[in-house]
């Protein structure tokens, strides 16, 4: 087959890219495959199309211009990064070829991300309609009613003196009658539901992408890339190194008294003993994994002791009692308050003696 002729069969110019070549071939095979096209010459057209394609592919391979098939498919793969459900359209490739890869987002809670979790994902892929090879219509054996099979229609031009011949809009100039595909209602595509169970490893982070091995759906193999999002947490903050932080108000008296309080951790509530010397508490190994499946970082709880306002008489009376009690036990003692009281006493006595001397 002559090279120029081969391009003509595929409706391309010699400068067409490999991707255009492949796309044109797919389109024509879809339209002329004898299983789908009832025309008498569909079989011979199909042979011509395949021959032209093989010829040009061989030619390009010899010239070292053809990219790897897998690469080509990967680049052609549609993606829908912004939609929650994968809805991109994918053309059915030649049998056995790797299919498209869909992208969808998955939102996990921080707690699920800490421990890892299993999710069942449901959605649908949109794939080319098998019945009409994504054309939305079937090609029938009878002649196109708009152009009576000629493939061209005449339209009156300036003042009706001249008649222009143009391609028939109904049949696209091949002169064959079309009928809307029932299987897809003319849309050329079909929604194929999927259900995948996915294990997210402990330590998965926002922005991570999990690529699932491709699986067969309908007539195509589909890959699924999952983009992980982590829901904002009401009180946990996550550092890059896996340290998890929480700011927590505590009862100031409980803090002073060194009492136990309940603190939230990714694993649930936990008892923690307050210490009036400390505002930050480190809970080792209770944070977030620094790397997926790795050991967990630390969990830092920063407490803010909160004391009530001085507007509760009962509470003020209790505080006075506490103060009196503390003064009492400090008197004559060896602690800083007791020592201070003694030093103050000695000093005051010295001052008074000096005053009476003068
Ligand atoms: Zn027509
Ligand atoms: Zn269809």
C-alpha cells in the first residue's frame, strides 16, 4: 500500500502524530467493524483500514518515531481530579491494552489515618458504549434519507444562482443511514458501577495517592488512583514529623492540685495526671506515624489552667481558708515562706531598735 494512500484511508495528513494515527484507526474500526456495521462492504473497508494502519505503524517504527504503546495509553488516560466520583470518559482500546486510570478523592478522619482503615468505595466509570462503539448511533445498510446515499447535499449560494455541494450533515458523507443507539440512548457512553475494598495503611497523609492495580470493568481494564484527603480535626494538629498536638484548657485548681484529667488521644480518652510545674505533657508513641506503617510519633498536650473569676463569694471564702491554712503551716517552718517570715521579723526588729536608739 502506498503511504499517501494509507493516510487517505485513515483521513489523515502525513504530518499526523502517533496519537492522531491511533485515534483515527480506533474511530474507523469502531465505525466499520462488520459486527457493528451492516453495510455490504464493511468487511473490505475494515481490511483496508487495518492495512493502512499497519503500514503506517511499521513505517514509523522503522523510522524510530513510535512511542511505547503503554506510554501512549498512559498519556491518553483521562483524569477527573476535581470530582468525587470518577466520571471521565474513556474510549475502549484494542483488546488487551492497558485501560485508563481514573482519579478520585477519598476523605479519611485523622483517627482512621493514624491506625489505617479499610474502606469500600463505590462509584462508576464511564466507558464507551459497546453496542455503538461510542458513536451514539449505528450505521445501517440502507442509504441516508437526507442525501439519498450520495453523501453530499446541495445548498443554494449567492442569489440562488450557484449550488454548493457540501458533505451531508446526517451521514457525514458516507451516504449511509444512521439510527440512534438504544443501548446508550445516543450518548455513546455507558456508566459501569464499581465497588472496591481498599486498605489504607496507618500513617497515610493528605495528598498521598494510592494507585490500585487495574481491574476489569465491562470491556475495559481500569486503574484507580485515590487521592487522600484528611478531614480537619476539631482539636488535633499534625506536624510533618508525625508529632500530634492538642491544646486543652484544664481546671486551674485541678492543675494546682496535681489531679487526673481525661485527655483525648487518637485512640480514645485517656487519664493523664496534671502537674503544677508543667504546661506541656508528652505522651510517647501516641502521635501519628512519621512514615506510612512506621512507628508513631509523640503526642503533645499543652494545657491552659483556667481559674474562675472572683465573683463567687463561696469560692472566695474557700480561697481565704486555703490561704490562711497555708500561712499557718508555713509559720516557723523551714520552707521558703517560713524562712521569709523569720527574716522579715528579724529585719523589722532591727529597724525598730535603730529607731529607738536615734
Ligand atoms: Zn447523507
Ligand atoms: Zn451506544
